[in-house]
C-alpha cells in the first residue's frame, strides 16, 4: 500500500524562487518536493523512507527509491508563499515518553481479537494471594512463561484453585498493566489439565523417602541454645550467605560462622551439596580427635535464596536428602522463600521459611526492647504517611486520565493498584502488631513486682480484719463478765431455763476457764431471770438459787471452748 503526501500546485521553480528572494529581500520557505512513502514494513514505515513517484520498470511495477535531483524540477513562475504547508510530514524521528509508549503497546494488544478471547495451557508456577484476594501466578512450559492475574470476584466463584506444579487450562484476555509495563493474562476461569512432571517426581520421591522413615518426627534433634560455631552450606556469591552473616552480626555476634562453599543451582549442584556436608563431618571428627571439640560446629544451616521449582530442584535430590539425614549435627533448612517447599525441609531437624529466618532460629536476639519500640513506631508513622500520600497522589492521577482511556482496561489496572496499596497497609499493620507484642512482653516482666506489692497489701488488710474480728468475737464478751452455759449431756448451749430440769449437770464457760454446775432438783426455774439472747448469763441478773456449783469439781481454766460460736 502506498500513501502520497500531496503539495499544493506551485508555479515557482527552484532557481526563480531563489532569484525572487534575492530581489525583494523577503525570506520565503523552501520549496517542498512531492514524495511518496512505501509501506513495505512497519520498521520502514516508521523511518518514513521517501521515494519519488516514477514510472514502472518493464520487469516490475514497484516504486523505486529516488534521490533528490534538481534537474528534474519543473519550470514555473515565481509565486511567494508565507505560510508553511501543514500537510507536509517532517522526516525526523518522533520521541515518545514511557507512558505514551506503554499506551501504544496496550492499544495494539487490545486491538487484536485473538488476545481478547484466549485459552492457554501450562504448568502453574508460584502462586501468591494478595490481601485483597487477588491471585498472581505464572503459566509456564519448557519454552516460556506468562504472568497471570485472577481477580477475587472471579476466583471465589471457581470450584478449582491453582496450585504450584499443576497443569491447567486458563481462559481470559491479554492486556498490558501500564503502571509496571507488564504483559499479563487476566484470567476469568481455570480448569485442571494435569500435574506437571516436576510435581509428579517430587511427590513420588517424597512418598518413597517418607515410607523409609526419613521424615519421621522421632528422629528430629533439638538445636543447641547458644552455639559457639555454626556451619553454613551455601554459595559464597549468593544473597543468602550475606543475609545469614547480617543476622548473626545483629542478633548474636559471639557466634563464629563457618562457610562451606558449594554450588546450589544447576548441573552438579546436588553432588556439590553432598560433598560440603561430608567436609563438615570430616572437620568435626578431626577437631574431636585433636581434643578441640568445643571449636567444632554445633549445627549446620543449609541456605539458598528463593526461585522456581527448577532452580530449587537440587534440594529435592535423593542424595542430598539422605546426606542430611545421615549428618551427625542438627540441620536447619533455610531454602527458598516462605512458599517454597523442598524435600530438605522434611529431612532437616528444623525447617525455616527463609535463610534469614534460619539464622534467627539458631541464635538468640540481643536487641533492646525500648529502642526497637521507638524505631518501630517511627517506621509505622513514616510508612503510614507514605502510603496515604502515595495513595492520594495515585488516585488523583488515575482520576485525571480515566476519561481519556479505555474504561474497562483502566478499571482492571485500578483494581490491581488497589491490591498493591492494601498489601502495603497490611505490612504496616503487621509491624504495629509486632511492636504491641514487644510491649506486652515488657509488661509481663514487671508483673512479679506488682504481684508482690499487692500481696503485701492484702496481708496487711487481713491482719486488720483479724484484729477487728477478735474485738467482736465471743471471747471479748466473756471478758466483760458474761458466761456460756451448756448441758453436759450433749454440749448444747442453754438459752432458756425451760431447757434444763432439776438435777441437770451443766458446764459454765467464763473468760478464764470453765466449771461444772448442777441444778437443784427441788427448786423451780425462775422464768423472770434475765438471759442474753446469745445464751450467756448476765451477772447482774437475779441468780436462780436452784443452780449450784459442784463443790467437788475443779475449775478447768484450760478447757477448750466446745461448740462456742460468735453469735
């Protein structure tokens, strides 16, 4: 297809125009040639290669490229022209901004009908669920991988959920997330297709080794509380080794760390890991033979950073698993990220989510709670302010460009952006919860002192209540001259003269002791005698001459108060 850039009719030749400019002194725009652009390819069209319209050759009807030749200019009369021709296309390159380039790519992708209704089959890679409920994962095969986004509204309606290692068939549309410049498959439905080859091999080997008892919890060994020497099996150039050193230096710098270098990825990495474990065993045995067992490593950390299942496959090798089981020292596995699972995690004595977490499990923390709490509060304030300001700025930017972009595409981008912001807020909230936990630990340390103080106060109050009770007890009443009269037969307190008969034997309790008495059989009871409702006799009341003491009895000053009460 050819497109022509027309020029208005002109009667001015090149030489005449220059002569006219010299005569009248007026600077006129240069003459424009009439050019034709050949759209042979997108790259050539973008460069705007000019060709002159010419006659077709005998062998071909294609347009040939031409160079500018003044001898071919037409002879026309001079005619001044002051305004530039708006229809002329400049041949210089056009420079796009990053946003314009991303929007151009997105518009090309959205205009392709095949990419708006697409079925893709592949093996599911790492799956991440955001705080907003959106699922992010990759579909891969032996040649390539494709980033996928599955929004929460579509995911919760699906009976099937993606898992790492499964082979699935996903349906959706391909679009560009302009904020990150990422080409993604926006999934609306997923159905299972099968299980990946690596996942099958992983499960088969796991079942075989578990049947042999290599993963049994009974063989797990505890970690020493404060090891003096720790051996680390890792790559010396990897980030995992640097993270482990930083954690040891920050938490417990008294521990000496010994690096046993090995290859952790690629061909021959499994044999390299096994040889590293064997070198540790020989080193420990040599130090023990020399009588320096305290200088030997107390445990071993197997560390490696995160990656795909293929990257971490060395730690699923049967030889590595058996070497870890046979290792004489306790082994801590810190391979991959939190979502990565390898067979070394099952074989090791302790499994950590990351290499950093493995180092943190091995040594105690010496950080000061007060400074950590202050730094955490400041980080939380700064992070919260940054999230609010960034959210307000991004929201304003999205509002300005929403009207001049595709509403459906911009809505999807905004939803993904909201998920990113919610992830940031979740991380800030976790930091705040960690600070609150440290505050609770600090209060728990102050609890014993508070308990001792409260117990002393309660003991003082108990002593005061006991003193008040003694004042109101029956002994105080007896000290004032009252007595308690009981029948000797059953020990019951006599509250009414009618409760005794003539000749009854009594026991009378006074302040300094107790003495017996007998009622006169020939006398009658005097109901007018004054008695205390509590069963004690009033010494000022009229004594009944029918009640006499036994002259043969002795007063028991130490007799116990049987049956006395405070009422």
